């Protein structure tokens, strides 16, 4: 028969393992899932601020892409609202593609989203770059409060762990209750 200390240790290990699995799930869920996770470069560079309006963006994907590459321009209106501008995608080399669009007129934050199939392994390079023409939009790409979200998640996990620990160290109620004792 296990002692109460052994039961407490086993429960603690189960709670710790469950917390580890939960934490790994949260971390894994926050990472972009892709076989090809980054581009080699772009013109203009991602997150750059431009003083002059542009009408093209070129991306070097760093590996051979198929002719089915697609790119699309969006304008950030703020408050998580976007205006789809579009554009025409032209494959300019084995690893590069260009998006042609009407010259940007409004100051603000722009996003170029891309999907570039890789014929060698069938995976797709997917993502987005951004650039700012003039002044940024009122709520740009960094509008999601990631750090406060992580802080609140840690507090919730800590409170849950505390209650689990308290339950774990509480004395067990006997499973067998004598019917005559009631």
C-alpha cells in the first residue's frame, strides 16, 4: 500500500506532466506551421518605412518556386480592418516573384501576402511582408497584445496549479465508509 507521501508525489508528477503538455501545446500553437518558414529577402525590405510611393514589391523566396506563385496587396485601415488592393504576380526568376500594383497613394501600413509552392517537395512557402508608406496606420501589424496574453495565460496556469497542488496535498477521504458509522 502506498503512503500518503507517495500518493502526493504521484499526483504532483501527473499535474506537472499535464501542465508541461499544456504549455507545449500553447507554445506549439503559437508558432507558424510551415515546412518553409522564411523568405531570403524582399524589395522593399519587410517592415521598412518608405518616403516615396511604390508600385512593385519583389520577393526572393530562397528556393525554386513553381509558376503558381501568388501575391496580394492589402492596406491596413486600422482596428483589424483591411482593404484588399490586389495586384498582378509575375514570376521573375527561379526563386523570385514580383507583385505589380497601382502606385500607393495613401500613407499607412501595407501587407503583401504570398503563397509560393515549392515543386521539389510539394510544400508551400506562405506568409506576408509589410511596409509603411509615410506614417503607419492607426493599428498596424503589432496590434495584437501578445505579451499581456502570455502574462494572463501564465497567471491562469499558476492559479490552476495552486488549486491542483492544494487538492493533491489534502488528505484522502477513505473509500470505504462503514455503513453503521452513519
